C-alpha cells in the first residue's frame, strides 16, 4: 500500500480524487516540484521549495494552507511509503472553481497534492550501470516561460512521444539556433577541458541538480562556463550530459543514431562528475 497527501490529509493512492473542475485539470493552471530522497534524507530540499515558491509567485497562485508544514508532511509521507530512495512529487494548482472560466475566482483556494514513488538511484550503487542515453534534436516549440516549473508539459510530452518510437529517450531542444535544454533535463557540453551549460533565460529552467553540479564541479577546480551554445557546436562536443532530480546525470551516447561518446566511459568528465556526486551523497 502506498500513500499520497491531498490538501489536508493522507490518503491511499488508489483513493485520491480531484474534481474535474480543478483548474489544474481544466487549464494546466499549476506548478510542481520533484525532490529526490536518499535513505530517508531529502536532497536539496530548501532549494527545491524555494523554486516552488518562485513558480507560485510567477503565476500568482497563493501558497497552500499547509505551506509551513510541507517538510513535516513530506517526511511523514516518506515514512509511510517506506522505499529506501524516493522521488517526492509536489503539485500546487490554483484550485477548484464552481464553473469553467479562464479568469479564476478570487476566492479559489489552491489544491496541494504530494506523492512519493520509489527512486532507483542507480548511480549510488557500488557497480552502477553506465547511464548512457540515445537522444534526438528538435526545435523547441514549448511556451516562452520554461523558467517556470509549470504542469503544462504538452510540448515536452508530444516531442518525447514522437522520439520514443525510434527508441530515443531524451531530446536536445534548440530555439533561434541556440540550445535550450532537454524535455525533462538540463544539459551540459564538454569541449576539451571546459564544461559548458546554456546561460539561464526564460527558455530554460533553473535546474536544482544543474546548479548543484555547477557548484560541485567548480569546488573541485573544474572549469564550468555558462554561455549560449549554438546548434553548430553540438557536433564539436566531446561529451553531452543531461542533469535532473529524478535521474541525476545521464550521458549522451548517440544523437539521432549518430555516435557521440567515443571514449571509454570511465575516462569521461561525466564519470568524474558522478564520482564527486557519489562521494558527496555517500559520506
């Protein structure tokens, strides 16, 4: 049996019900966060909650009633669901209106939904499997505020669904000839001794794991640069990584079936980054 939390109470996952008049269902009018938990300890909790607060403010949704109790609620949920490593999903919508209207009622109270599921955390295993990905490249047709972690992910879903028929697992999005991010990840490129990631903009989410790796790598005297990256530079990259809270770090093996990673995985910058992450978490 697994549990979730809705508004003010814990409920069995199979029993959770939300009205079709909730604005999240009708309009995708909401935001979300995903927080990894390793051995019962949430990873970068403060950073994730701060970003959730920024997303709520950006779309003018009030904080839910239980905002000050979020950490306690999540810790309780982790104990109830008992998985060793878990992914905690938090969603806040503008709430349930009495009628469908583009303009929300001023008295609508936010809906808070929290669930947790088992997280594989493969990279923390002693002999972890090389996290290699086959990906595609697509023009970024999503909305222009990807810096807000909104639940409206139709563009991401459509692109990944199309690519999945070719066995591809992620996408490198580009817009106006510049790389933005993946459909569910931020992106890093390695050029020689430089690790480069696109500068933040309204087209790119300020990833918590992205920022974690930037700081971790710099603390270990590796050269990390934030700048614009053109589509033409992709073929020049020695390595390409994706970072996310759910998968931590994935390394591109092929783009549209063209080989990218030509060296032994243990000789890559990505392997060094993963080892630094393992040391940080497993202390």
